């Protein structure tokens, strides 16, 4: 079993070219550590020269399935000596490509979107593939600095861009505290017509959203619920400063 880190694998790799920003590498070591010896299913959208798949096959030593998808027809020539690795060529957001990917595997522990980086594509990929993420799994979006760029359909004041959408998920995580003031369908009218809200958002499958420089990580809940705070647990018997907690208990 390899104990190599993502950072070491990437920095020292030969073979197919892989292009990642330096800050991603140590972060991925932390984020993916618990998965590295699991029989996980992995999907990366946007693989270009295919080098990242070599990184993942080395890091995830016990992975069952590693799929890379890219729209560039030249990716058909990419070959791997690892039977776990598959390459699907096509637009990841088109039904035919989705069908081809899900015919190989229809449940993923980790999905990375490193595709076109266009705002609409990022949003659509999330809406399409997050339902295929296993409970407790991760959906990672790379290079989200493009969402501040007009030529990628972004902009810091863009209220209909992908960044604005993912920021709204922060409120979804805390919906139990405002749901009586505003229906969730109305809150998302910027992005969805009434009655068109994705079911997985309404059901409460979003566990957390983390924003880092150029990366967004959305974690899927183990089970659907908007009651995420849990019970209030008060312990101890001595309240010499304020006995309100004891009254609540």
C-alpha cells in the first residue's frame, strides 16, 4: 500500500501531464485521507491530458472505480494500465454522457468538477451529479476563481452565477431557523421556477458547504433532514453563574 501524499505524487509524477494549483495538494491530503484505503468510487469531470487520473489511482490504493470525463475527443487516445480507470469522452452535462458514466458506476464517494469552469456548466454538473454522490460523500469544484471572471459567466456582483447559488446553500443548511418565514422554493426563485426546485435540496441532503480559495466542497448528509442542529445537551449540576440552562433541562 502506498503512503505517498497527493502532494508528493503530483509534484514528483512523470507520465501524463496534470495541472493543479499548489494550495489544493496539502488540502486534498487532509480531505481525502479517510478515503484512501476505501473501495471508493471516484469521478473527475475534466481531465485534459489525463495525468490527474494517474495521481488518483496511485493515492486511492483500494479504489474500485476511477472515472475521468472530458469533452475533448483527443482524450479517447488516453490509455491506462489500471483496469479500475475508465475514460468517458463527451459533454458531462449531456444525457448521453451521463448515461455512459452511470452505466459504469452510478454512485460515487467523491466527484471533482474540473471541467469547463463556466458558471452554467458548474451549476448544471452539480445538479446532475450530486444525486449520484453517496451519503457522506463529497462534491468538489475546482478553480472557482473563474466565477469572478465575466468571460466565464461570473462576476463578483453576478446574482445569477454559480457562486451566488452555492452561497445560498449556506442558508439551506440553516433552514430550520427561517423556514416559517419564507418557502425554500421562493428563496431559490432566482435559479428555479416554482415547482422546479431539485428534490435533493428540498429533502435536506446538503450537510455542509466549505469555501476555500478557488475550491468549493459540498458534503452530502448521511440521511436527508433539515433538522441538523440536533438535541440541546446540557450536563452538570452546578450553575453558580446562570441557572437558565438547568431550567431548560
